[in-house]
C-alpha cells in the first residue's frame, strides 16, 4: 500500500476543509492526520499501513518534514491529530501553547556522518569535516538535526563551515547520495534507510549526542483513532518497527 504523504507547505491548505482535530463528522474521525519528523518517514509509513490494515475504513494522512516547521504549523492551527517530533523542544512549544498535552518519548537517535559510496574526500571522523575543501551539508540550526550537528562539532572541538544548509535531514541525505557534497551530518537511521546509496561514518560516543522523539495528541478532543495510532507508536509493535529501522529505545 502506498502511503499518502502531504507536502509540508501544503498540508494545512489541503486539510483546511476537515475542521478541527477530533471533531466534526464521522468522515473526519475516520482520518488520522499525523505530523512527523522527516527522519521517521519509513517507520511511520509502515506503522500507518499496519494501522489501516487493523482498522478498516480508517486512513492515516502523513505530513513529513522538519520538526520546527511542523510545530509552527500546529501552533498556527493546522488540523493535525498527532505530532511526532525529533526534539522535545518543539513538542514543548506546542504543549506550552495549549495545543497538545501529555507528550511521551518513544525513541532516541544518534548522529552519524553520511558520505558518498566512493568517499572522494576520505572522511573518517568529525575532524575531517573541518578540513579545507571538504564540502559538508547540515540541517538548518532551528531543525533538530541542525542543532545536533552544532553540538557534535562543539563536542569534537572543531569549526565546520557548511557548504549548504538544508531544510531537513532527508534533504541533507539527498545531497550526499547525489554526490553534491562530500559529507552530511544526519542521523544513524537515515544512513540505514539510504541502503547502498551512502556509507556511514560513526561519531564517537562522547561526540554523538542523542536526540529524543516525543509523540503527542493535538487538540482538546483527540479522536479515538488518533489515540489508537499513538498507542501503536508506543506499543511493542511500534518499538519493533523502530528498532528494525535503527532507532534506540527511549
């Protein structure tokens, strides 16, 4: 089953006719709109498929992108039912604004350097990213993967001048896979998801700071279907799918 994915910038407009989360007609209650960090793409597509198979007549709409942008949409009133972020910071902003409550951390992730298969720059460590002439891609600093990159560089004691700053971690991964840069700072799960398109260079444990992934129900009256989807994410099945993708337990 091919998952229906809404582009980040179009999600609010396309869903505007659906009304508020968890409210309205039964047709609305039969659709769960999930905003999720780009690094969760494969996991949430699989979980959405399993959810729909177990709940005939209920569909899952996924809007995947940078956690910062998704949080901003939720704060502006986008009709999301579930928000899964790659950083507690963005979830906390949504909770503090009264748009959600009760966040639960369901996974963790660590940084990894992605390089093209032929590794033209010979990148073997974080320090190599600071060498003159090495083209590096990172996420924008307001995005969790961008913030994590800055923490990794600081922990390693290096100053890296990125060649390009991307909107989310999958955009960084694409730059590496296409050979447009020599390396990109992504998550370990992104390297695994890329298969044979890139190669991963581990970041030492002391430098590979981790990020936590919280999930939260959005709105004052979450639907039963939205609650059930969050339950699936937190369930043993959810942990199994996350673990197979390389995510660490919370």
